[in-house]
C-alpha cells in the first residue's frame, strides 16, 4: 500500500520508498462520527503532495484508499493518526 507525504516528511526525497506504520486515533474534525478500526497499516511513501494540496499544513500523510480502509471507516475523509518508521 502506498501514501504521499508532506514536504517535512518528504525531506527533499529522502522519504521516497520508505515505510511508515500508520494508525487512526480519531476524527480530524471534532463532532464528525468516525470509526477507527483499531488496526495499523504499513505504507510505502511514493510521492509528496500535489502543490495545491500542500496548502494545509495539518496534513502529514495522504493514504491510498486501500490503506485508509484498513484503519478507518471509509465514510470519513480526514482522520488523526500516529505514525512511525
């Protein structure tokens, strides 16, 4: 499974092809119902965000749909996560 990352994690390409373990810890928007599945997923960084998407500094990792579905209910669009290498 793959993901895109923000410029800080991207680090001039140093993060390309590295793996991160990601886990959902709740909704990013208070009051929005969201079910975290209690699972974690390992994703490989393949790219950084598109320039227009970089305008939101709160976004750290953009998961593929497949990876998102492993850790959270797919009705949500933004989740709070914890991650490590």
